[in-house]
């Protein structure tokens, strides 16, 4: 059975294994929402990696890791207070919702090739909600892809599929600014 753990400094090597050496994850290091557009493009992948390493050393982990049945690191989910993600203030999808006290956001999923389509996104989301709850969140928000409206490549699913959020009790809020990308929330 897969297990989830907070992404702390002691698990840095596992996080590096999940992000890998190629593909979007290895270039972004889950920093897309932590910078406004110009700031993100002004950094290198190496700087973004260093930023994530600094974030896992903070008292509140920036997300969770999932380990497969054999204990191999297999995925990651980013979750933090919405205010920690400056890009969300200008992200078109979030135009219909506002930040509020105790609001956390799930922004990214990374599941390693070979580990996809095994239900790990749901396990990761459960772990992310638990992390947020333990650190004082009152509500968790996310921006999944509605795959009933549009099919997506693996790269587009970094927000997670809507069906996973619905299974865990998230409900749609606000007005969709994109047909395929709702905003969902879960009150804790």
C-alpha cells in the first residue's frame, strides 16, 4: 500500500528522484506559482531547485511525497498557504475566488513515469490535505483539469484531474474562467 510523508529536508534525495532529470518537473522544481511570470523566467532550473531545497528546510513542508508498495519515492504534491503563491494573484483561473485567512492551495502533482494511473494522485491529495490541516488550514483550494471537457497530456495534468478532487469531497466554487479548469475547495 502506498504511503505518504511530508517533504522535509531529510527526504530531499527522494524529492530529487521524483523530479528526475528531464521533463517539466526537472525544469520547474515546483516554483511556477511561487514567482510572478517575469521572476520565474529570470531564474534557472538550478536556482529553482535550490529554492525548493530551501523550502523543504522550512518548519512547514511545501508538500508531500508518496512512496509505492516497495518504498520507492513515486510522486509529489505541492500545498501551501495561497499567499505563498504570488502567481495565483494574476492566474486567470483564480480570478473568480479571493484569498482568505486559512486558505491553502494545492498547485502541483508530479508522478514518476511508470507510476502513473495507479491512484497515487488521490493518495497524494489526501496527504496534502492532511498536511494543510495539521498546519492550520481551514480550507484547501485547487485548480484541477476537468477531463470530461478536454482530454489532456500527462504534462497538462500537473494540477490533477477534477475527478480525484471530487472523490475526496472538493466542490466547485466561483465561475469557471476556463471551461476545462474549475476552482474547487474543501472546507476542513
